[in-house]
């Protein structure tokens, strides 16, 4: 991983990372290149960048894409980003909390920036789950206008959960919820020293590619419910966690019917098996 020889640890002048916003500013050339390469960018792409921070990724993206919508919560950074990029005709900056913004509503007044197609972001660890849910939607309510790709720099442990395989330690409810809606690719590990200030753990770049759900659940809302129940106690067998949905003996028979061991645990089911189980439970 490259060092930070080309970056100023102070960010923009006297502006420093703020703990209240969980800010850790990327300063690695190699990580920046990995993010950009994963985006497979073209001159016609319309990008959404969440949390541009000091604008180090923004600066790389602007010459490569048709338009870039950046959302930054920190007012101090917004002032400096405006000063730096105000002359860029393909750039618009929105100040606010991404989780609270009505992005489509705001961009309705700016036709050239409507409907970003790809997402590039270095997002805070503490709100990774909610941000992914806003970008992808949920099993019950997928995003009706899905992005073509989402490239995120996130905590390594969460990245491993997103790409986990059945029966692995990292496989959990988050895995099922995300993999039901998108293909998940682990791009690379980014060590803590690649940031200023360095976080306590390593990070990773992941790429999520939203897709039509396959196989689809007949009742997505019910699937969402049984996934939550199934992982409510990972040490217990699935038949015990789902007793509120179906009596255990009947569930044993159903598991055997769909070629699953009666002692199976939630983390042992593939996405397709979760869908099959749901379809039989609520047919």
C-alpha cells in the first residue's frame, strides 16, 4: 500500500478531522486507484459521492465523469469544497446528512445532475448499515431506481460479512439482506495507516452490483422476517429460532422436504435456500 507522501495530514489548512462525524481521511494513492478502478468509470457516468471530506477522491473523479453529486455533512468542509471546486461545471455539492436528504427531490431542480448511476464513497463505520440500506433498499422494498454499481470503502469486518459464503463465521443476516439484492465483490484491503487519523481497525474496498433478485421470494416481507428470526440466536438451530413461525416438528419435515438437515443453522443456508424455505413456509 502506498504511503501518504502526496497528502497533507492537516486536510484543508486548519480544518482537521472531527470525531463527531467519525472522520478518517484517506491518504493512500493505492486505495484511491483501487476505488476508481472498481468503478469502471466512463465519461458518461453520473456519480454520487457520499462524504467527500477533503475532496481527495472528488479531485480524481471530476475529470473522468459526466457529473458528480457530492453529499457532505460537515459545514466547514463544505465551505472549503465550494472554494476548491466552484468552477467545475460537472460538480454539485449538497450539505446535509445523506441518510436524511431527499436526494431525488433536491436534484429535481438540477436536471443535469438527476439520477446518479454509480456511487463512490468512503463512509463512516458507525452508519455503514443504514447507508447501504438507503442505497440498496430492503428485501421487502428494494430501491426502485437501483444504481448500476456501488463502490464503498468500509470497515474490513463489515466487508467480510457482505461477501461471506454460507457456513462461514462472517455469514449473517446482513449478508443475506445485501446478497439478496446485489452481487458483492471484495476488491482490496486498506490498512489503518492509509488514513488520517488512523482508525483502530483496517478497512476494505467493496463493490456492490444491484441486480434483479434471483431467485425471487414470493413474499419478500416474510423473507425479511424469517431472516431476522433465523439469526436472532446464531448458536441455536434454525428450527428453534423459527418456532414462532411454524411448530418445530412441522418445520423439521419442511427442512427435510427441501433437502436441509433438521439441525441446520441460519448461517448454513445459501440465499437461494433462504428463498426456497420462505416460499414453502408461506405458500
